[in-house]
């Protein structure tokens, strides 16, 4: 087994041991098996439960967590129905969930005397140290980053060119505003002035018409008096 594969197996065992702690498994131990005596497996994870329901709950949660987080399924599962000794075989490691009395009866730790027993905390510390050493090794082998040559050769903008451009724009923009204002004011004033004078003249011409009407009324007034006089003469006769 390569070093990377063994480290990945350690991560699986660490996750399964964390589930045992969360589900209140008792006296959880990890046995690192001797390569000469281990056969196909590298680790045994052993924990105890107080009843069959707790044993089944621990085994189910381990299987679910490893499947959800890593896509790993056990090669075989034994003893789930009875709940007294549940065995999850992941080939590179095996999980044993015992009832307390069954664990004492079979005593796997005694049968594997050549194995190195570790608590979950000790196992986590060793795994953390191994991953840190691997990270430092990768960083030391990585080539140093160099800046691209294009960035060094990029020319700096000239300050004199920007000053000339500003001067040209200022010269062109100065004469535009006053010329436009003068032309507009002159045109409006020239058109509106004669209109008011013409209207005043028309009003003055119409004024004498009223005087003529008054004169006609005055001329007709004596006619009524003549008619009255004639009527008075006829009555006298």
C-alpha cells in the first residue's frame, strides 16, 4: 500500500472513530495491525455499546457518514440484525461494534497482541502531524514563482504628451460659448420689436369710428322735434 493510500485510510478511520465518540461509544480503540500479521487490513476500530439499539445506531451512522463524505461503502456487513457484534469490513480497515459483555468475551485486543493500540486523540495527533509533513514536503518541491517578462518591459506613459493634449482642448473650447449667446439674443429682439408698434397703430385708426356714430345721432335729433311741431299744429286746427 502506498503512503497516500494509507493516509486516506487513516482519514476514513478517523471519521468512523469520531462517530463512535458522538454516539457515546465506550472505550473506543484503534488497533494499528502489524504488516506481517495484518493480512489485508491495516486497522481495527473497536468500540462498545450498552444495548443492541445503540450498537445498530453507531454502525448505521458510520456507514452513512463514510458514504456521504467520501463515497466509500463497506465490502460486507455482519451481525446487524442481532446487534451484539456488528462488523463493517472496508477491506483496508474493519469496524467492530460490540455489546460490552461480547467484547469482553472475544477480547480482540488480546488476540492481536502485535497490534499497536491508539486512542482516537492519539490517532488524530499522528494523522495531523503526517499531513503537515506532507504539506511542507510539497511546498519545498514547488518551483519559485517568477514575474512575467512582459510586466517588466512595459513602458511608462510620458508626462509631456498629456500636457500638450490639455492645452489643445482648452484653446478650442474658449470661443464657442460667447458667440452662440450673442446670435440668439439679436435674432429674438429684432423679430419681436415691430409687432408691438403695429398693434398700437391699428387701435388708433379705429378710434374715430366711434365719433362718427355720435355725430349721426346728433343730426337725427332735430327731425323728431320737427315731427312733434307738425303734430301740434294739426291738433290746433
